[in-house]
């Protein structure tokens, strides 16, 4: 794997915003913006991501998929699968460095039991052009921290689960290596991502979910990465939206 261009900061509002600005300026694939602390970290659909100083890994990875990969005519739906691929890579990096193998929950969470260990956010920029980029934001809870009450009741950390310290530098390197490898292979072997993701996501089948006043039971993901939900009216295909999971 080619060396990555990692840009460290002590404290930033959001690594996603910095990485997006770099992407718009032409930053290459593999540029990584990382910080000890985020003061305005965010997740999907505008939610906040608590980022206490030194308690986690907070970084954003600039990916530059080929224009063919994100074309509607492409046989490999890599753009729609990119968040799933990132989840697989982050999970594999955590497992390699710590021995802890969290579950994946569609589309972007890593859980231990019912508690969130890590989250992933993918945002596209100039999609469909030669300058297109995907910024992948990753937040991993490494140490127990004083989270806000609403976060503390549903969050966990690697060290909290293991009951011992982990080497943050080794963990970061392992996650970046696995993430880079999974992204590099995605265009050629999307089926590998699907197979691995399905095996690591018990909640993707047989879990009751609610969204937009509707309800059903998860029935897996399709080959484009959409969540399938069995409803009284039939199978619904979910590609986005806020869902409540009865885990």
C-alpha cells in the first residue's frame, strides 16, 4: 500500500469540512485529515458526533473513485456500496489491532451489543465529473469518556469493552490499512464487500424497524447495498432515511 498523506490537527471543528475543502482544491486520493478533538463533529442527517480530546480516532479519508465506477451504467455499484466497504474496513482494522470484532449495522454503525463503538459518514463531491471525490469520515471511540448523557447511554469504547489499553497509533494504522485495501478492491470485487458485510451484520435480518410511520422486519441487503424490509405490503427497499431499530 502506498503511503498515505496524513494531516494531523490538535483541534478542529470537523475533519469532514477540512477534507471537503482539500478535495475541492484537488487533494489526491488517500489524503487523510485527523484530529485529537472535534468541536463540531457530525454524523448522518446532521446529527452530532461527540469527539472528546484524546478519547477516540477522528479522521476523514479522501477517496477518488473512477468516473466509470459511479456511472449509472457501471456494473459495479461502488458509490452506493462505499459506506458498507468503509464499515468492513474499519471493522477489520479494529479486529486486527485489538481482537474486538464489532457488529455492523446498516448503513454506517459499528456496535458492541446495543452500544455504538464507531460511526462512518460518506459525502460525495462533484459526483459524475472527473474531479469527483468521496470524503469518508470515521469516528472510533477508543477510551471511555465523559460523553453527554444522551450519548453515554448508547456509546461504548474499545478499551471499555476489553478492559485494557490499546495502542492508538497501531489501531489507527490498522484501520487505515484495512480501509485503503477495501476501497481499492471495491470496483473490481464488490461481491466480496457484500459477503463480508452480511456475515458481520446480524441485525440486517430479522430485526424490527420503524421509519416514516411504517414498520417491518429487516430482510438483508441487496447487491446495491440497499436495506430490504419485509412489510405487510411486501418488500421495501430502503436507500436512505432515519430508522428506529428495535435491537
